[in-house]
């Protein structure tokens, strides 16, 4: 049994196709198939049911794949040990960021990070929380920036900052004259929301559900972006809640529509999350330190109440 064979098995399990797995591993299909077959013969079991289309794991195959993920991850830790011993911070690093954080946070730290760690080759992708969790579990992401707490057994969370919710209330709204707002002022029936799949939407819904006012049938206006929520509010279609960093780029006229919550302000916890095997931990530490240092000057809120990003069912 070799690490290479286990890599091939994991690739076939992911792609459910020998040809696609071979392309992913940069080998010929006969080479990959032969190595997987040799492993099956050595173990005297069938890992894959080749009669199914697409190819499926057998019952024992699922157990083998789960263990193979652990073995491959532990083997890769050897390179980490050597890099840490040498003080080397470099190599390819795949980072996922959720859509409601990417546009505001990335420009704040990326240039500084690249300048400080030129040997790190960041590959950044905008992904939903659900996609991030799946890719971390599959070993296709080294880390991600997401709203927490998620409380997932094999994923570690390191808090970066707390980002308050801010009310964006247009001039025609019933709350326009309130300098500060309370959670009890909110009514989900006149709230503009992000589309389903955004964890910030889930946070807003969880906040409003504490008021016992939520009516799932009342949601009429939803948008795929925070920028569009602002535009819809400007057109008098309702109010919305924004993450604090999104308020920093608003036009001067739009800034007058911001209404902060009385403390403790509802807020989302933003964390760097990664697998508990802590592969490439030296780069994870570097990203955490870089963001933490920059964000201190942008967000000074401390008296906050964390709203869960996990959708309530």
C-alpha cells in the first residue's frame, strides 16, 4: 500500500470516474486504474462498484476512503513539520471566503499579506458556508473565512473579529427618526433580505425570530447582493441590515441612512476556519495575524451579542 495509491482512490471517490480522476492526478487512466486494482487485490476487497454509473463506493470502500483521508493528511504533515522547522512560510494555499465578507475584507489585507509573505501562493475562491465545509472536509481547501460559530466537530474556529449589524433605513421608513434602534424595533415584514444560501440572511432571520414576528410567507423582496439591498432600500422598498464593513464604502448621502443598534449590538462572529489536523498551520497563523492587525483599526466595537449564522429549522 502506498500514499500514491491512496491519492488515486480519493480522486476516484471524489470524481466517481476513473478518467476524470486520472486527469486530476495528472496520470494516464490505465496507470491510475492499475494502481487502484493492485490495492484492491492486496486488501482482497472491492473499493468501488464499477457496475454503477457513476462509479460508487462499496460499503467497505466508504470506510477505506475515510481512513485514507486521515492517512494522506498525516503524511502531508511531514512537509509541514519540515517547513515549520525551517521557518518557511510559503507554497500554495487555498482559501475560501463567503460572499458577504469577500468584497470588504479581502481588499483590506491582501496587498499587505502578499508583500509580507511573497512565497505564499494564495488561491482565493468565493464560496458559500456549505461549500466551504464540504471542501475543507474533502481536503480541497486549506482554510476559509466565514461567519461562526458553526460548531462542526472536525473544524477549528479562530475568531478574527466581531462585525456588528447596522440598520440601513431610508427616509420614508417608520424608523427614520430613531437615532439608535433596538432589536424590538425590527419587523421582518418590512425587511429586505439576501437570497437563501447566504449565512448573513440566516443571521438576520435568527435575530428577527426572537421577536416572534417572522412569517415565512411575507418575504417578497430578496437579492443576491448587499449592494442591491441598499439600492432597493433607496427606492423605498423597505429597510435592511448591513454588516458593519459594508457601511464604510457607502456614499456620503447614504451614510445618513445608517442607524446603529443600542448596545449590546447584534453582531456576527467572523473566524478563520480549518481542519483540526492543522495542515499548513504556519500560513494559517500568518493570515490570522495579518487580518487581526488590520481589522483592529476598522472595527472598535466590543459590546456585542453574537447572532448565530446557522439557519434555524
